[in-house]
C-alpha cells in the first residue's frame, strides 16, 4: 500500500471516529437523558436495558468496535502497513547505547498473552514491529486531542512535579516511552528507570531516547509485578495506562511491588481510566472495554482501590479526575472521552 | 477456525454488510484524495485551470459520459431486483 492511500484511509477513519465521538455519542447521551428523566437508572445494567436494544446504540457499538478494527487490520490497517515496511523500520532504529536492556527469557503473565489488547493483532509485543504499530496507533487514540495527545503526559508529569522534583523514578509499563519522555525531560537531574514486558516497544523507546540524547533514562524488559530492583530505591513509582490492562489480583501485586520499591514517604501515582459512579458513564466505559479488547477495564472500575491501598500500608490515598487538555469537562463532557484519573498514594 | 467477530445487530447479516459499506467508504475517500492531489498537480503544471474541473460540464461532455453512468447505475442497483443470473435449483 502506498503512503498516500494509507494516510487518506487512516484520516478518513479518524474523521469517522470524531463523528462518533461527538455526534453519535451526543445523540446517545441525549436519548439517555430523555429516557432517564422518567425513571433514572441506578446501575449500568439498567442503562443497558434502556438503551442496549436501540438502533442508535447498536450503531454506536458497531462503530466503536469496527473503526478500531479497520484502523489496525483493514486493507489500510496499521498492522499491514508496518509489516510491509518491516526491514526499513527496524534498520531505522537508533543505536540505544546503554539505554536498553532486554531479557529474552522473561516469562509474561498469563493475562498479557490472553487477549490482543486494543484490537492490535498479536498485541503490543506480538512481532518485532509491534512498537511502531502501537506508536502510530497512539496518535489517534484520543481522537479530539490530535497532535496534542503527547501533552497529556506532560500535564501528568507537571502535577507530580508540583510537589518537588523526584530524583529516582520508575515508570512501570512504559510502552514506547510516551509516558517516560516528559519525566526525563522535566527532571534532567533524576535517574529514570522504565520497564515493560514488550521488547519491541522498549526497543523503540530506547531509540527515541537516543535521538533525544537523553542521559538519564534506561529501558528494561521486566514484569512490573516482580522487578529486580532493591527495596526502597525510588521516590516516585508511576505508570500511565498500565493498571487497567491487569486483572485485580495483578493490580494489587503491582501496588505491593511499588510499595516495596519506594523509600519511606515516596509517592506512587498511576494515570489511568476510572469512570464516575454515574451509571451512564459506567455503561459506556464497560462497553468500551469489551469492544476494545480490554477486559480488565470493568474489574478495575469496580475495585475498592482505597481499601486495597490502605491494606498495603499506603497513606495520603487520593483518586482525582484528570483533565487531559485545557477546557475539558471531567464531570459531564458533551463528547465521548476517556475517564482519566490519577490514583496517588504515599508509602508511610 | 477463526473466532467469530462481536455482533451488535439482531441480524448478524447487518453487522457484516455494514462492514462492507465502511470498507468501500474508506476506499472512496482514498480515491477522492488521490483525485484531488492529481487535480492540484495538473493545475500547478498548467494543464487544467484551477476550478476548471469543478465547473459544470458542457452538454457534449455529459453525453460522452452517459453510457458509463448508465452501466454503473445498473450494476449497482441490479441486485435489488433479486433475480437469478444463472439457473439454480431450489
Ligand atoms: C497502554 S500501554 C501504555 C504505555 C505507556 N505508559 C504510555 O503511556 O504510552 C500499557 C503497557 O503496559 C505494558 N504492560 C502490561 N502489563 C505489564 C506488566 N505486568 N509489566 C510491565 N509492563 C506491562 C504493556 O506491554 C504496554 O506497553
């Protein structure tokens, strides 16, 4: 497939996704408001009973599923596009220097290989070009943000920086380093370790860091549930869009691991998706998880995070909505948006 | 065996047919984009004037395209008649 056709097709799919995000979601929400005015549902299941069989909702759901499917797998999908360019892409990776450490013997957790996350065929570690596929795909994950999608990571970093500059940082589930980059940029004096299960993502991350000439970051292939770092060696353990990819038991294990790695008073902060308790928001979010091959979105949303964190010995536990851009309404957005939230706590 | 795709409509045929529509719509946009680029390059090279292709075609040009239009419309809509093109049993 030629470059121009690929771009035209992906642009078209993104435009269709924007229409879905604003108009179709907007119409669905209006329909819900209208129906809920008579009898307000208290549970997502009641919202499903109210909307699930309507033609509008069926198209809403179909489009959410299939626009993503086309994005990755259609004739002009990300997967075939990058496969055709495999050799050139891999040859274009910059020499990572000492920034990359892979572990070919690493065992990945069962939940990780069970589904092709985001409808990415093979998932983010299924083939050597998977990092490139994921990187390209991530540019249109938040459809209304466009090129500003990178800013949201900087906003998260800025929130954490407001309480002083950490000097030893761990980014768990760093992917191709989109979440890690603002940390090594914002804290040049800090030492940043970034870990992920996916070798193809890490290779791309280290290549980007080499091009950035970053001297304070290292990407390592490691399971966030069981790292090889010493106790109490970090003052910030963070993740972005990691915990919703894990089942509750593994989330708890990753929190326990973070607790072990933190120095006393150190902070753990995860940027992730947590819908409000309002039933329409939950219904929409649970459906999103199902349709996007993210089966643990819902269990995370139903977890008692405060209870779990308190049980592990964390204090100053806070769960706050997060605005991914200026002017977004985190409570009642007219357009579909991810229910971004920051889960933060300190080691006592 | 490939696993079955998720379904959203009461009749799964609609799920699949709408997929065909979206694939075609994507292809149409790819073509529109290519055509626009071609027109822009032709205009830049002075082979067509800007806006020339957007102007209404003359009678002669319309007549020249008629057979093609008729064939396209027929091919597109013929399936709606539900008629056999070849003999089958049952
Ligand atoms: C949605 S991506 C987010 C990547 C990155 N933080 C960002 O913001 O772009 C989630 C990442 O978590 C990784 N991951 C999932 N489970 C993990 C685990 N147990 N240990 C380390 N990484 C994990 C995946 O490989 C994937 O790269």
